[in-house]
């Protein structure tokens, strides 16, 4: 998680030291043992110490039970007060510069057409599950706008 938080430096136009950051921790699945519970409790304690107490712009939200990714994101969204949100998983850090200002322009100018900008982990190539009807469709906006290349992905999660 430290690497992922540090990777926010790649978001050009954002001061990550003041920008609101919400770190969520899902609860344990049923069937866990005492060792799992102890490790999870220690992890939460360390997160709160490292981020929640030391940085005023960071909030650590811990689920009361196992909610899965969708449930924990919903819980985090209940406290969001910004127009736009980056949802970043702890094991998917940014690895290159992202023009945050350009993305805001795209979202503002094409608010009825662009509802989500997703950062793929791999190149958009026709391969595996990306060979069906959802691959390589024309976008409703210019394929490249404000320096951002957009790809329509109606069949991807």
C-alpha cells in the first residue's frame, strides 16, 4: 500500500499531500482463524498509525464485516465530498504520469458520454476475453481528446 500511495505523485496537477485520500479495509471472510484475525487487526492498527494519525488528509475506513470490493467502495463513497474519485486498489499503483487536469476537462466537457476513465493494467489489445463485441468500438467522443486516448469498453467491468 505504501507504493500505491507514493504512486499518486504521478497524478499531475494534484497535491497528494493535501488531497483527500480514503483507505478502505474489508472485513475478514467467514472461516478465518485466530491467526488471520490477529494479522488483520495488526494490519489495521499499522494503517491507522501510518496514515490515519500522521496525515490529516487521509481517512481509514474499516468495514464491520466482509463486504467484498463493491461493498467497501460503496461505504467509502458515502463519505466522499469531491466531484471526481480515483478508485485505486492497493496492488495497482500508478506507474507513469497521468494528466489529471486533462481528465477533468474530458469529464466536464463530455459529462453525458464519459462517466468513467479506467486505467488498464495492460495494453488494449485484442486478446483473451477482449476479443468479443466490446473490443475496439468507436468512442462517442474523439478517440484522443486533451491528450488522453479513450477506448470504449462497454463489456468490461
